């Protein structure tokens, strides 16, 4: 008996590029997302997250490279009802109720959820008879989620899904998303909330200037940025060769304080002690914020009149988490 052919990944991009004028919004992205994975796209506004989502949904073609969903063109997967999406720029439909809108969308799919299931999963069953154009911003966002769920898709794509949601609504939303993911569905969501990415995704893809600059778990991204942060007061001491101390991977100067990202904080502290540079010494684990800034910021922002100094000791982005990923 011939061996079974492995199923195509849910999402596959190879050299995908999209250019708008002088801006390479997506710049040669290679990416594979396996079926059943929950993946976060993390990046600043304008990093290329929304353009990448538009490419994989078939809303615009790549200028170079290929984009596939479940082994075929995005349009084919969308027509087959295998994809549901929640986009930032969706507008409320006037004079229809929430239930009517979800029922209309569900009717376009071959094997949809019932309207009640979609509303219950989105946490808005009580809004079924309310007009869509008379909802609050947070309620409208949850209706968009129900619409994305209505077709019972195998791939759920969410672009900044918790924008306009308060703390309680965000918690409810993520509970709903995890419930859906546990069915074996693939989920891809973009966010600029670091805590959301770490708490709710199997993998985090850090996007910067149209490229994926890191791919891994929160812990793997922290290690990419250096496992700890050591800081101390310079007290007028010259910066000299601080970047060359044992374990140090990056050096940043903020005013009269030095911040060292290090993969061996013990060795770094011993070397600083030998130099007598221990005034105001602090050692702390690297946070996901540290990792994100290290991966996406060429130089730290400083107050007026200050001169930023940051010396990357090695390229932090070169930390692939899995063999099949970027």
C-alpha cells in the first residue's frame, strides 16, 4: 500500500511580496502554518500584518511569490467555505438585526453553524434582535466575530480582533476563540498586544517592515533577545567596551544608565564587578516587551537632547522555532 500523502498546510507563503509605490508592505515572506495551529502576527502599526492577511485571503494578489491555503489558491478555499475572516475595516450593515446578518452570511457556506451556535460562541446571543447599526463599538466587534464563525470555517483569520473591546469583553472573546481552536481549527490573528500573543497562540510571528523577523514561542523570543537584562548607572563612566563583556548581546544607553541584554547574567555581573560598574545594579529576566523591542527597533527612543546608543551584538531574528517555519 502506498504511503498516505501528507495533508497540505493550512497556510503556505513562498517569497510572497506586495509593493505599494516605494513601500514593500510584504517583503519576500516564507511561511507555513500547520492545520490546527493557533498563530499570532505581532507587530507595530504599519509593519505589514494587514497586508499579509489580505494576501492570504486572496483580497489582493502578490506581486511576487505564491500564496496557498490548504494546498490551493486562496480564492478556491474561500469559495469552498473553508475560511472565515474578521477584518478591521468591515462596516455595519444598516437596518438589519444581528441574527439576520449572521443568518445571511451562514447561508453562503456549504456547512455552516446554526445562527444560535455562532451567536452563542461569540457571546452575543442576547443581541440577536438588535439592529447592527445601533450597537456599541465593542458589540459591533463581537458581531464581526460571529460573522467570521458563521460558516464553520477550518481557517479563522482575525485582524486586530480585540480592538475597541474592554477588558471583560476581551476575556470573553479569547475564551470563545480557544473553544473554537480546540475543535481542531486553524487560527491566525494579528495583534499589537504582546500579552495576547503569548497567552493565546502556539507560535508568535514578529513582523517588521514587511518581513517575519522572528518565529517561536514567547520563551524562544525572549531567548532571542538575550535571556536577562542587566542595568546600572554609568555615573559618568565611559561606555568603552561594555558591549564586549561576557554574555552581552546588545547594549543600550538611556541618559546616564546602561542596559545590557545578556544570555549569561552571572558572567556579565562578575565582569561589571571587576570594572567597579555596579552602582544601581539591577538584574531582571528579559520580558516579551524587551524581545519585541530588540527585534523591531534599531535604536531606542530617547528624551529630547539625549543620544541613543544601541549596539546589537548579533542578529536576534535568527531564531527559527521549528524546521518547517520561517
